[in-house]
C-alpha cells in the first residue's frame, strides 16, 4: 500500500491516465502511443514503488499486443478474416487494462 505522499499521489494519477489512454487506444491508435510514452517517461520516477509494476504492466501489454497483432495479421486476413482476431485482441487488451486499473485503485501492484 502507498503512504499517501505527494509523490505517490502524482504517480497514481499518471498510472490512471496511462490506463485511460491505453483504453482510449481501443478506439484510436493515438491513445496507445500516448499511453506507451507516458509509461516510459514515468517508469523511472516510479522505481521502488507499487506504481513501477503498473507502468511495466502497461508497456508489456502494449508490446505483447503489437507482437500478436503483427504475427497473426497475415494468417488472420488470409483465413477467417480480420474481425474475429480484432475483437479477441481488443477484449484481451481491455481485460489487462481494467485488471491493472482495479489493482491500482486497491493500491496493489500487478503481477
């Protein structure tokens, strides 16, 4: 749990903003990019706090989503179509962002 210092409150707000931007990314790519940049910028400031895990979670989620998108794009387009993959990918990413946001609200780290 955090101690409620001004630094912790600031990091918490940035982590929340990161989750919001990543969720916005499900609608517009700009949210993904802005959320990723924010997580990388604040990662060093959060070193040694519970928020470090949240910024790491956000960046890992982004890079895994991008990797799977690239790896599965061609087979998906050539076989069953883009829509099922796109929906599944969005649900997976939304799940990760919501899970992280809920743990942030509880003051807990994410795995």
